[in-house]
């Protein structure tokens, strides 16, 4: 089930190149930081229930309960924590949606809908995006889960960069360029 989640913060993005998490296979994806009062919370919950009902029919409620207890649902209604139990910056008091796309690179667009690349620096950890996602239920040799693919992101607004690093804008160097004739 596909939905559009508008104006949420982007964390741990692997938009332009696949990345491995721990010992896992490299994949595209990101975490989306969603405030508890965000307009998409109900839509995310409904999408999860919808794919569970489709996959597990009349057993969906029991399966969802087990998956939630085992942390096998892409949606977490609570802060995202590291292995030591410390909440990551930006996740305090927030919900999060983990997305992963093993083979298909998500679309990346600037604010006016133009394609952007990693080198453009438009999509970065901490910025706000509109995200197209697709939920699906897994039930195979690797177990049962509710997963979410990241289909694409569109820049929605500036946000404080996680890690604090940002690239300098060209206009910061205005007036500092030397004329080539000054070099000879």
C-alpha cells in the first residue's frame, strides 16, 4: 500500500548509494522522523493494518501483536535508540518509520520537482522531505515482518543537519576569486 508522507525529517539516508546496516546487505532507504501529532500517523497505522489483513486474513491481529512485540514492524511509536539505549538526536519524543529498498534507488527531487544528486547537497540528514513509501507484509524463509520501501523523496525544507556538517554555498566566496591574469 502506497502513501505520501509530507514534511517529515530525514535521518540516516541512503538515497543515492546503498548502505549496509550492521552485517546486513547494502540497501537504499532512510528513517523518517514523524511527530506523534503528524497528519500521516493514522494513515501509516491504517496502511500497516491493511497489508497485515491482506497477508494474514483473519489472523492479522495476532500476527501484528507478535510482530510488534518482536520489533518486526517498520513503524515505531517511540524514540529511536542506539544499542546502548540512548535516543538519537532529533528522535526525542518522536515516532519513526524505517524504510528499505534493496534494489531500486529512490527518486530524489528538489523543492521544485527537479531531479537532484548527492553532489547537489539538497537531500541531507536532518532536512525535511515529502516521502513516497510503500508498505508490504513479509512471510517467508527470513520470517514475518511489516516492511516499508522508500520510493522517493522531495526536499520540503531546511533542517539542522545531523552531525552539523553542511557544504558551503558558492555565494559565500563572492569577491574572493582571483582573475587568472593576477596569477601571471
